[in-house]
């Protein structure tokens, strides 16, 4: 557990990348029409998490390239 915590502190881009991936997995699993019908309004609430995933992916990218793209 300490090794994982040390790795997170040492490489925060991994944390943001895994956060984005963890958010996108349930979104991908519920993107079919049948899941939209089954989940109804909960589907919309769940899919609003895409904004957080996009922000985490952007932070991940910026930390990996270590610069602001022009």
C-alpha cells in the first residue's frame, strides 16, 4: 500500500489518467439504447460525469507533456 501511495505522489499523471478511465468505463457500459431506457433519468445524471472525465484527461495530458500546448 505504501508503494502505491508513493507512486501516486511521484507520478500524479497516473492518478488523473486512472481517474478518467474509471469514470469512462461505466459510461461506456451504459451507452447502449437499452441501458438508456432502463436507467431513464439516472442515465443522464451518470453521463454528466463525462465533464469530470474530460477535465481529468486534460490534466493527465498536461502533466505527461509537462507543458502547455500552443
